[in-house]
């Protein structure tokens, strides 16, 4: 461990945004100090992406073993042993964590463990030592938040942090918030045998996703026995002998063992010296421009912590990676471009998965863009029928400039169904390379794969449908 000293770049926070910045900066030969109060890898590796996806994988296995009979395979599902599930989950996290520590050390980055505080526009204090840098990058991330008056006790009223380490399956759970985190936990707990109800203020689950995708998700969730109350505000929660009673704005009362509060994540910026050193905040988020520069020339900020004017900034690990890399490249003297946040791929890893890139039909209408759209059902896709999954691929493109002409740029791709998350990588290339349906229609997709739904939807939009009927 280094003791004080001067660096080219001092990074406060070793999560996705901070460590990506450190790794890329080191490639430019920069001397980097990475300051972390807990574990490198941050929320994503220890309390977010990775442990949730491990639980979701275990949930998929539970469902497969329950439903194996329909494929002619006899198994018996005997139950969920949560300590064993958690040990598998922890094994995955530990392995990746070890790998990450090795990668960071291999790039000769100094990792300093301790609670850091910005003490000047070029210095961070940790464990009584001052680390100065030509540039400081703030990457302190986010933590779960609650609603005014809703106390989290970490036992019966919990957040995703506690839900990830719960050593039992709750018999009944109410989940407040039908965003990505709420929907993923609903999916896991239902597969593990819990009764689950999601309470969501907006008129659909996954309020930021395409309405057509949310409708499919809702239909499948209903069939899986996952309840949800939409357009419904939370009112209050009280403790009962066996758990909690949740009262909703529509007067309904729901009894449950656990209330999971999944209403979003707030920035970690309080008492860290940010404002005192000239960094401006909005509701605790650090204000930056599209190149992640704060108003202080020597300070940048990345990841869940930031707010950018006019942009709904997504709190995603790969957004943190991209911003960290962009800042490192800017400081390394490269000519960098702002990120197109519409072009960031998004996945909810529930069963079924929901994945998207680009804009929704509603956003196209709000921006006054004339579009053409196609919905290709998974029922027409061989691989999806083999997997026995339902869903669809919706593709939105600019309407043809002339009557009878070809559609213009692809503006949005919205997928629902088992495993469709893996398909969004191709979808994001289509969107981010400004492809038109006719360009994609010319590309061959392997048969039988689910990727054919991308090919088929574009063939249909280009006016040459193959396996498609309305
Ligand atoms: C349940 C859940 C599931 C998720 N699933 C996904 C997913 O599937 N895909 C996806 O892309 N995203 C997912 N996310 C979001 C993702 O985890 C975050 O977007 C990402 O971790 C943000 O990275 P960050 O570097 O901005 O912040 P963080 O990962 O929060 O890292 C910040 C780091 O700073 C450290 N720190 C804070 N204050 C100090 C201080 N004063 N001194 C020193 N260190 C400090 C913290 O300890 C932490 O390690 C999920 C999040 C949750 C909660």
C-alpha cells in the first residue's frame, strides 16, 4: 500500500466507473491512485450485476427442474437450499474479484484502501495521508434509497443489499418498485417458490422500456403467478407478528414476510468535500458536461454518481465503464466524443428477459419523428419454440423519405423472451452504426438461432419478409 504522494490521476471509488478509468489511464502510462473504502469492483461485482445474475441463473435451474417433464425428462424438484445457492453466488463473486485485483495490480495501479475525502481540487485525503493528482476523478457511485417516511430496518423492510444475502426464501414478498431491480428479484423469488407482488407507480412494469415489451413481460409474469399493482402509490407499512402489512394508495393491504424497497439509487456524495471544493451537485448528483467534466477543471466524475443536463443518465455498469474509459482517454490526450446514451444497451435479466437499445415508440412520437415499426413474434422462431419461450422483437426505424422507399436509420430494437439479452449486442451494433433495415436484411443469421428474430424483423421492415405473417 502506498503512503501519500503525487499521481497523474487520483480516482475516488473503485467500482465500475473508477476502476475502468484506472485501467485505461494506466495504458497511457499514467501513474494512478485508486482509492476504495470497501472492495474494488463496487456495487456491480459485490451487490449488483454479478450476484443478482447468479441468483437468476439458480432460479432458471429451479424452473428447468420443475418443468423438465414437458421435455420428456423425469427429475424431481425437492427444494431450494439457500445457503448453498449463496455459496455458489459468493464463489462467482470471489473468483471475479480475485481476477480484478490481479488485473489492477498488473497495470501497476496503486490501490489505497480507506474512506477518502476531497480536500482540494487536486487532492484526496485517506487514512490521514494526502494523495495529490494533476487530475481527480470522482466515482463514489450510489446506494439504495427509500421513500420519505419509509424506514428501512434491514430485516423485514429491506433493499437489494440485504435481499442478495437473505439465507432463506421469503414465503411472501411485496416489492416496491417495478424497475429493473424489482422485476429481477420478483422473478428470482417466484422461481424459488415465493408469492410475490410488485407495487409500481407507473402504468407499466419497467417504466423506461417500450410499452409493447412491458405488456409481454406482464402477461408472462401473470401466468407465472407474479402479482403486480400498477399506477399505484405506496402509502405505508406496519409490522405484524409474521412480517409486514403494506398499505397501498388504492386502499389495498398486502401482508408479507418481507418488503423489498427497490425505488432507485441515490448518489454517494454527502460529506465528501465535493461542494466545498467547487463541484456543483443537483439532488446530490455531481453535475458534469457530456465529457464528464465538472465545473472544476481538475475534477471529472463518472458512473452512477453523475447527472448530465437534458439526459436521463442510466445507472449501469457498462455506462460506468464507458465513462471511465472516456475520461482516461481525454486525460491521455485523445479526442473523445460524448456517449450517445440512447445507444446504451439495457437488459432486465428476469424470466422472460427484456432487452433494448435506442428509443421507444413513445419517445419517437415525443420527438416528432415519423417511424415505421415491425413486431416479430418469437413463436415464428424455431430456436425459441425449442426453448418453449414466448416474446417478440420490435424494431423501429425512420419512415421512408419517399412513398414506397426504404426506411431510414434503425432507431430502436426492443426484445422480450428467454435469453434475448445476449441478442442485444447485435442490436446495439445496428443502432450505433446507423444501419438501415435494408443493410441488416442483407446479413445472414445462423439457423436455428434466436438471432434470426433480428434478421427476420429487418427483412420485414425492408419489405422482404421471410417467415413472417401479420
Ligand atoms: C441489485 C443490482 C443489480 C444490478 N444489475 C446490473 C446489471 O445487471 N447490469 C448493469 O449494467 N448494472 C447493474 N447494476 C448497476 C451497477 O451496479 C452500477 O451502475 C455500477 O456499479 C455503478 O458503478 P460506479 O463505479 O458508478 O459505482 P459503484 O459500483 O457504486 O462504486 C463506487 C465505489 O466507490 C466506493 N466509495 C464510495 N465512497 C467512497 C469514499 N469516500 N472513499 C473511498 N471509496 C468510496 C464504494 O465502496 C464503491 O466501491 C445493478 C445494481 C444493483 C444494485
